[in-house]
């Protein structure tokens, strides 16, 4: 998914306020499970939420993109960061909190795969633990015919990322065009990202099948909502 652009991930998403998002997660945990001590961030990417979670929790992370994990390892040198697929992983221990943020769950290619991911995350929860999943957009909120552009300018690195988006059934497909310029070279490449528009009912079913009770906070961290499961 981010295979060609992994080295640009933090620059492209520099608009995200990871500290504020981590603080909102912390508020939820303090309200619902104040004795929580350990946290696993699934699909942790470059580790930018974990960087803030480490102030409060004993942390671990998991992602299936080795290049993003390499960046996370430099950011968090003493933190266990696992290479693994969220639909099928087993770390041999449990956590008080498991998070899966920034719509990473939308990359699951089918309802069955999303169910498997929620079940695998739920298996890693200790009794009383919390599973916090930030979903991809609700199908009813999807807007057709969009074009998006992201521009970042650093002294010796300029990046433009432009994409249209298309929906076929419950699948949204993004073709990202990157233009990456340094004083020596300007490069163009494309990357395809597919994300599934799972419904509220499908997310709820996944949590219930995984043996969790579930609430939905419609605002969430950035307006996409947040599923809060309890074991
Ligand atoms: C939009 S990024 C979010 C990364 C990070 N949570 C953040 O907030 O910056 C989506 C992440 O999901 C990861 N991912 C997607 N499918 C996955 C899978 N099946 N197993 C593990 N990680 C996955 C990608 O590698 C990527 O790091």
C-alpha cells in the first residue's frame, strides 16, 4: 500500500496532530479503564501515535509494511514492533488496550477479513481490555467525484500528491500520483490504495462476534468516528 511512498509517509501526513489524537484516546482509556497499563497499536505505520502513548503505557506495535516499521523502529528504538498481518497475528500475550487507527481497518479486503482482524485484535485483549478502532468513512458519507491535492515544501524536498477516487460497490479505489522533487531529480510515480466502506452494522457484528460489547463515538479523532469495544 505505501510501498513506494513509505519514506514520504510522515511528510505527507504532517498535517495530522498525532499528539492531540493520542490525548483523545487517553481520555477514553482513563474514563473506561483507568488501570490500563499496556497498549498494542495495530497497523502502527511509522509509530507516530505510539510515540505519544509511550508516555503513559508499556507499548508494542504491529504492521505488515516493513518499510514503515523501519521508520517506526528508528523513532522508537526500544519498543517491540512486529511485522504481521492484522487478520492473522499472534503475539503470545495480551494488552489492556489495543488500537487500530487512521482507517487502517478499511484496508481489509472483505467483511470476512475485517471480522478476522477484529477477532485477532480482540484475542490480544486482557479481561476488561479496550479495543479502539477508527473506521474508514461510512458508505452514506462517501462523496463522489473528488480530486485531492497535498503539497509539502521543505528546503530540499518538495512533494505533491494528487488523487481522484472511485467507488465500485463497497470498494473505494485511490490512484495517488506523486511528484517528488529534490535539487538533483524530479520523480513521478503512482500508487493504488483500495479501502472498503464497511457499514456500521458490519463493524458492530465484527465486535460482537469477537465477544466484545461495542459503542460508537460518531466524532472520533478526526470526524470518522471511533468504535470502542470492551472485553
Ligand atoms: C493510513 S496508515 C495508518 C498508520 C498509522 N496507524 C497512522 O495513524 O499513521 C494504514 C496502515 O495500515 C497498515 N496495514 C494495512 N493493512 C494491514 C494488514 N493487513 N496488517 C497490518 N497492517 C496493515 C499499513 O501498512 C499502514 O501502516
